[in-house]
C-alpha cells in the first residue's frame, strides 16, 4: 500500500544516480509506482534515463514504458538492443505504437515495423491509415465484441477468452452477425445479472458511438460529458473497428487543454516536456506569434503618429498611455479567455454570437464605469481635472469595446472553422490597443477642445 | 444506436418550446441521450427547463438530473412538488448531494435533508464533514470492499449482492477484518481469473490510495497519471471510507483547468455556466483583478513622469511605447502561461526555479534578438536610425527580463503555497510594463546622449 504525494524523494534518486549506486537505485525503484518512475525517466538526461529503465524488471519495465510520452519512448528505445527493443514494441498497445510511429523519423519507424509480428503490424498499419487527429488514430482495435443472441454466461466466457489482450472489457460493444454495432453492454451489468439472462436484455441500444474518422478531441469530450468508460468506434458501414478508452480520452483532453492554454498566451503548443524541450524549440513555439504581434503593433505606432500634434501640445496625455492600453488589453483578454474556454467545454456555440456580444457589452460597460472612477481619481491627483476626465470617459468606451471584441472574435473564428483558441489574449490586446488609442485621442480632442 | 454530434437540432427544440408543443418535445427528448438533454436544460430559461424536465419519464429524469451542475439541479428541484423533490434527492449519489448542499442556501438545504432516509442523510453528513476541496467531499462512500481471504467466486457473489448501489465495481478495494485497506483488485482480473483462485493472488498491494483530507484536485491528477478508474480513500488509520471514481476525477480536473484559464487571464473563476450566469456575476468575477491591475499600472504612470523631460525633448519616443510595452507584455505572458501549465500538469516543481530561470533567460534573449531586428527596421523606416537603435537594444533586454520574470513568478508563488495560476498573464504584463519603460528610457538616455 502506497499513498499519493511523492514530491520529496526525487533528490534521493538524483543522488543515487550521481553516485552510480545501482543497488540503491534498484531499491528506490521498487518502492514507487510506474507513473512516478516514468516521471523521473522523463526528467533525467538520456544516459541516466536508459540506465534507470534497464534496472527495472521485465513486467515493470513494460508498465513504465506505457506511461511515457512518445518522445520519451523513442529516447528509451534508441538505447535498447534488438531483442529488448522488439519485445517492448511488440507488447505496446496498437494505438500507442501508432502514436510513436506518427512522430518518429522514418529510419526509426522502419526498425519498429521490421520486428513486429504480422498481426500487430497489420493492426498498427490500419490505425496509421486514419487521418492525424482522428479517433481512428487513438482507439484500441482490440475491442471485445459480444453477441446479443447469447446468454450472460456465454458472454462472460467469451470475455474470459478474448479479454486478457484487450485494452478494456468494461464497455462491451454488442454486434450482429456482420459485426455491425447494435449497442453496448457493461461488464458491470453482466456481472450483476442472472447468468442465464439473454445479453439482449442488457444492451443499451441508445449507446453512443463515433465513426473512426471523427475528430478525436470531440469524441473525448463526448465521453467526458456522457460519463463513458469506453466509446465504440465504427466504420462508414457501422461495423465495429475499435474502442476509445477513457484513459486515452483524458490524455486527449489534457493535450487539447494544454494547447489551448499555450495558444491563449499567443504561443504554439510545445510538443513535449517543458523541461526537456530544447531552448530553441521553446523559442520557436513562441516566435511566430511574438513577431506577428509586433508587426500588428505597428498599427499603434501609426495611430500615435496620427495624433502626434495632439501629443506634442499636451505631453501629459502620454503619461497614461501604458495604463490605458493595459486596462483595455486586460478587459479584452478576460473576455476572450472566457469565450474560448466556454467554447472548448461546450457551453457556448458559434450561433450564440449575438447573445454573447450583448452580454459582454453590458459587462464591459459595468467594468468600464468602475475603472473610470478609480482612473479619474488617479488622474485628478497626478495631473489635473481635464486630463482625468479624458481618462475616465475613454476607459468606459474602451472597456466596453474590448469586452465585445474579445468575446466575439473567438466565436467568429469558430464559425469560420478556425480554432477559437488561436484568438489569443495577446492578439485581442494588440488590436484593442490601437483602437483604444484612437478612442483616447478623439476623446482628448473633444474634451480639451482642439 | 446514436452517433455523436448534436449541434444542429437545438433550433428544433427551441421552436417546439416556443410553440408549447408537448408531444413534439416528448418525441425530441426520446431521441437524445441524457447529457444532451441536460445541456438543453442548462441553456433554457427556468420555466422552460422545468417543463422539459417534467416531460421526461422517471428513469431518464434521474439520469438527466445527474448530469446537471449543482446550480442547475437546484433550479430544477425548486420547481418540483415535495414527492418528486424527495425522490430525486434520495436517488442522488451522496457525493453529488454533498456538492449540491455545499452551494445551496440554508433553507433549501434543510428541505433536502428533511426528506432523506436516515442512511442517506448520515452518508451525506459524513461527506460534508470533510473540508471543502478535499477528496472526502468528492468520493463515493459506497465502495464495494472485498476480502483477500475468499475465492474469486465468493468475491463475485459479494459484488452481485452489494454492487447494484455502488458508484463503481471496477476497482475493488481489498480490506482486512478491520476494514483496513490492503490493496485493490479489478473486476477485470476477477472475471478473467479461475473461479476457485484466492482473491489474495489478484490483489495489487502497491495500489495507490489517498487520505480523505487530501486535496481533491491532486488526487484527481494522480488518478489521471496512474491511469486509475477508481482510487480508494482512507481515514487516518488507513481504514477504507470511500472511493474516488474517474468520472468525478475528470470533472475535478476540468473545473481546475477552467479556473486556471480564468486566472491566467486575470479573472476569478466563474462558478456557473457562461451563458446563464448574470451580467453582474460575470462583471464581479473580473472586476477585482481589473481594479488591482489598474492600480498597479499607476506605477507605469510614475515611471513616465520620471522621464517626462526626456519625453518632452524627443516626442518620437512616445510613438513606440504601446508597441514596446506590448511586446514585453506578450513575452512575459507566454513565459508565465507555460510555467503555470507545466506546474499544473506536474512537469515542473517549485525546486526547479533556477533551471527554469536559466532556460527562460536564453529563450528570452533569442526572442528579443529576433524581435529587435524587425523593430529596428520598422523604427528606421518610420522615424530614423537613432530611435530605431534605442528600440532594438531595449527590446532584447525587455524580452529576456520578461521571460525570466514571467516564468519565475508562478514558481515562487508555488513555493509560497499560493496558487501559481494567480500569477496571471496580466499581472506579469503590468509589472513588466513599468520595468520595461525604465529600460527603454535609460537606453534612450544612453544612446541619445542626454
């Protein structure tokens, strides 16, 4: 019996690795569950990682291997001799293997395929035939279909026969003679039922299923919403081709969320571990957006040039530019982030755009009024009434404008079939900056009577 | 058999509801799984929601009810007569009921408790005894413990007897005579095993468990990392008190992610549905941070005042302030967001702070150099060489500084036991704005030789 929370013993392992204390490392390894060891392997340099892995006994090695990301799996495999290499690869679930091959260089992929048994190679090839990002790439082809015509005892016997190799036996696709999906039964219902009862009584004929070409993230979110442990996957003729399991679904959702978060901050998602990705990889994942945003920010320079005369007359106006631009940007970023998240979790759809705009207009006006009171006071204390008034009035308009633009842009993107998360907070901020400055200077000209 | 993707038929239901076409609504309802109906109820006004709910037959009503958020459950319950009210509440899982009561007003809570059977009331009270945010609040007390001393057949008989009421029977806690946890067995291993085999052979004695007072989100992430469908929960004497199931874990993770995303954008998490929360609630969730950030931005006004003379001499410097402040803010926000996410998914820990700072310094310098080339060209075209040089040099320094500050702040927060997500991108941006301006003006003074 072990209890969660392993944060403290990492230093011990680091020390053991540095001292090259093999016996000590072996004792350390024995105490921890596979996912902790996998985490340490991920965080270690390649040589140490391969050493750690070699010290695991065979069963645990496989368990740990299954917990690793594809990039880490490749790292470990590269350090194995042919025999161990092929044993590991042969034992992988076909969907994990397909994921590994999808990211690996061609030479490595050939080495993997060369050592596989024919059956496993065929299954992997079938998965790789589905488009990237589809359910087909992430499902397990080893579902255990049962027939509606038999009894519970017959179904359980079949599960005992076929189940040891399957990724899940908790959701059982029920099929007809032509392998067409009729519905699902759960292992729970079979175990709780009378052994002589026909399986047909236990089938949920309204059970959900998805085609193999469907979007994997959407299928995963569907499983989450409907609380499913397994989701049958079918071909275009409704024949069973596999099953998506909840652990793969969770991983899909987590990856999608991490991507969304990265995009929200205006960076491409990093494929890999934050600490082990190279500095160049990290920089590259952020560079494109930073550059685009810099170029977009040239717009604000143009606006400033447009009002250079106003600025030269009242230099005090310049003092509040960072504050104003910041407040507008923040209001826009908040709205954009809520909208992107609400779309991701399915609370808002593209057709809600008017409803959202109307809500955000009112939210923005509320927030703007509140901020304008504070900003007016700050301005009055620091420079005087007239500029304070300019500041207060502009803030109301800028906040309302920012909230509407921030929330509407992701919805419009969704309607145009662009990933809404691409409407990052920085993009909204940059656009709101330029328009906010226009509002500010126009209000200034009106109030200060140029 | 139904297939995923229900986006299109929402309009149909809206029309049926408007026409008050009960028969039509009933036909519509019959076609959709519970989570879709729950979604429609969530999006509908209260009266329509209650009408929709009343049209469901009893079994489906309960299924749909279980899919609703606590706020929606309260909305629906308020519209029920006593009899239906008590039936719904009595049938809820104790953990869902505890969550409902945790958020409900006292009067409503009394009405719920009054109608419960003694057994259910006691279970709910026990859960409510655990602190908010702990595993105890989210576990199901109805685990099905089995004994290691019996055979597989005996264990399966016990599951058949006790399992119908349990939230899961797939992960079976194995206990001794004093209900102390020894390990877990899976239903899969029982079903696949020889019926006469002793359960003891199938027990995973290294199985994870958590104390009921542990943090619920951490327990949920543990389940995800270790690919568990159920995680036994124990008291301080290692006695079994319940089990955390994967569907509750996923919900915990999703809620935590939504909170993180909201905080990243500098807003408090919204506790309800984006479309049904009131404008006031949405505004409130964003107001505190916007105000704090506005006040913090006063710092930038002070910096500008400090350099007002410089600015008056070369007004052209003002032109690039929004661009510069924007670029620094973006670089900081990217770094902060990566760090917060890496902490959330467990890739980075508080002690990695130096490693992270050194990485981000190099990333920031790379990005800064790249941006500075572009900004220099823009500056040279628009205003001339000297200001372009100021712009280029400052950008390198600002990007490096922003990346380090952005990534280190969440880690420092983590070490101080503050939620790292509180270090929102806007907070980093606001702080980087002020320091970035100082860098800019100092570089300007040096290059332009004041």
